[in-house]
C-alpha cells in the first residue's frame, strides 16, 4: 500500500551552486548552475534549463496581463555534475581527506575536488 502523506527527504548528489549537465529530457546536453533544491520532491531548478511560458492574469482593472518565461524543476536524476575546467560531466564520490579528516566531494573521472 502506498502512503500518500510521504514526508521522506531524499539524499541529493548535487548542492546549490553546483555546475550540472542535463543527461536526459528536452534540454539534454545543456549546462547550468543549480539555484534551488526540493529535497522532498527529489527535484532541482537549474538556471536557464526547462524554461516554460507562464501567462499571468491582471490582478487589478488598470493592469495588463503578462507572459513570463520561468525555470521549472527537473528531477535530480536527470543531471550530472559538470567540470568547467575539463568540460566533462561525471559522477561524484565522497572521500575523507587524509590530513584534516574532512569529508570532500570530487568527480570520479578526473578527480577534481568540488567546493
């Protein structure tokens, strides 16, 4: 039986400010920066990706309606972390630095450490 009131918070492989590359969907191959994360829905908003047009009705008599282009969320499984230096997308791995014992993230393909 499926619980409709699922308050599960999903673990995400991306953080706000990360550069990502879209690997599935209509914007496949495009890159952008993560601006917002929805952990309960497992979705993210990427700058310049999944743009849709939204029509807004006028709220008062004297105002005119608007047409806005807005970024909508996409599933986080459809993106991969992207390196601007080497221009590749890669999976992420978490490792513990030997000197400080601090947990850090790095790309698997080129071992580039992420902020």
